[in-house]
């Protein structure tokens, strides 16, 4: 039998005609091997054209985009520009990757975690308003910013969130790192708030190997972000500083990859949607497993970065009796780097045994299947942070998992993956 390659959750995928190499070569040929230059400028323009486009026939927007070294850096600078500092609080969606909340702590501020609603799995507007009012009562101040997250690309309830933000005069930083190209009401996510975060890490919708960008309302805001991203220098012949800045600008080499990737972004989005539709069709016949769909409200238009699903607790999965018996020795998921070794195989908040068994079973079939993000308010590092939740995200963490959805995933792969799931349920 032919040996299968592992099907990963989402892998970087270069354009057929190697446009990335062309632009990277240009950087070398013109000696722009620095964190600025023609590729950075052109990539920013490509991104601005993309985010400003609307598919409802109305006038395009006029947002500016600043390219940065990572999506995490984009969150950090957006919060800084919102005036977040020591002693402040920021309302962050709890159900997310740590890059949404960690930058709050870089600034000496505290995250206030907001639970999710069940429809989009994103920030619950009702809990958001409850949190804002309660923080005002308890601390005397309103939170300084609101960070909703487009989890797995799904748009948040942006109308409701913006209405609350406007009511209390609190800026919104949209974390659209996973939601690049998702739209709400025809408009690209990241263009609704004061700032919008994009990520070009290796596993996102497009990649620059590593990188990110901040969508800004106007040129003035973009200039301020650019200033902070280049060590905050004042215009003297020598280096004069009136603020603390960061070295967060994108490399011109990386931006070359980004320019090439922009030529396939629309294809990638279409492919992710296609894969999701096929999963929805094939998984419909299985009982006990539920794919996370977007609301039927036609304003929602998710990119379906990853396919997320849930498994009912009463579904038996092969090998679940042995789940969590052994300490995991390798990283679950794609993140490279050093992981602390741990003493125990379990924590007080983890996916159900059948979900863990499904992950292990699928790994044996060479399919990467990953738990959904563990809510931030359940992370030991955020012990003691305020959280406003109905328990929706914690419930989803116990039953949720993600399936591969990147450009490399073929129709045949999806059929194979669904067959493997059926086998696991037998
Ligand atoms: C990937 C990601 C980011 C930013 O990540 P970088 O790896 O720093 O580019 C931010 N928020 C969320 C929710 C993400 O998934």
C-alpha cells in the first residue's frame, strides 16, 4: 500500500508560479535586505487594497496597513496606541491563542477575560457589557480596549460589540489573525475597529514565514504605529527619543514572500471554504459529531481557517480508556520551540477522554487533529485575572477539536479523514 504523507492542520503553500521567490530575489538583487524597502511598501499597498475592498458594490474603504514582524507585535502596538499602560485593564476574548492576551501584560496592564456565545464561539456581547460595567464599579475606570477574536476565522458579533464599544467610548482591537479575508456584511474583518490585527505566521491564511500587520483607520494612526515599530525616533540628525519604541518592522525579504502570497490569497480562501463545505456534507451523516458552522445570517462570511467540530461526551472512541495515561513527549501542534516538560499527564481543565483518544487515533492515521484553544482564564499564568463567562468556551474546550483545512488538503484527504473518524467511532 502506498505510504500516506501526514495531513497537517494548515501548512504554508507557495504560489504555483513562484512569485515569492521572484520578489525575494529582487530584495537581494537591489540590496534591500533590511526591515524596510520596496517589498514592504508594495506588500502594504496590496494588503490595503485587499482589506479596503467590499463585495457588496459599495464604496471601498481607505484603511492604511503597517507591516510588522509578527501578529503578536501588531496586538502589542495596537494596545500601546490605545493608551494601555500599567494599572489598566483590557477586555479580551478568553477563547483564543495566547497572542491575543499576552501583549496586555507586556504593557503592565491586566486582561479581563470575556466568555463566548455559542453561535460564533467568539466574544459574547452581553458578557462584554456586563464586564465593562462591573469593572467600572470595582476599579472606578473603564477598560482601555476591547479585543474580540475571529476564532478559526469565524466573524464575531461585530455590530453588537461595536455598539457597546461606542456607547462606553472604548476602542476595539480586532484580532483577525486567524480571520484574514473573512467578511461581515461584505466588509473585511479588521476594518471595523480602531485597529485590526493580521498574522502571516507559517500556519495562517498566507505566510511571510513569520510576520504580521496592523490595519489602521487613517494615515495618522499608521504613522504612529510605524514610529513605535522603528524604535520611536524623533527627527534630529542624531538618535533622540521621547518614547520607548520597539524593533517590530517587517523585513523586506519576508515582505517579498508576502507579495507573492497575495497572488494566491483569494485561492486559499476559496479552498478553505471548499474543504469546510465538504466536511459539512460528509460529517452530516455521523451522529455525535457536530461541525462548527457559521450562523445562517447571510452577513457572515468566514474564511474557515481551520475546520472545528465537537464530539458528544457519550460517543465512544477506540482507545479512550487509555487517554491521558502518558505524559506527552512532543509538542501537540505546529509551534516550534522549547516546551517545558511536565510531571503529570492531566490538568484540571482538559478535553474529554474521547476527544483526546480521537487525537491519538488520528495521529496514528497520519492526520493532525488538535484540541481547540484552551480558554485563557483557565491558564495558570492568568490565575487571579477577572473573567466574565457563562462557561460556553470551557464547555467547548472539553468537546472541541480542529481538523486539517489548509491549501494542501485535497477532497481525497477530507474523505480519508472522515473515514478515519468513522473507524475511530466503531
Ligand atoms: C496567530 C495568532 C496571532 C498572532 O500570531 P503571530 O504568530 O505572532 O503572528 C494572534 N492572535 C491569534 C488568535 C492567533 O491565532
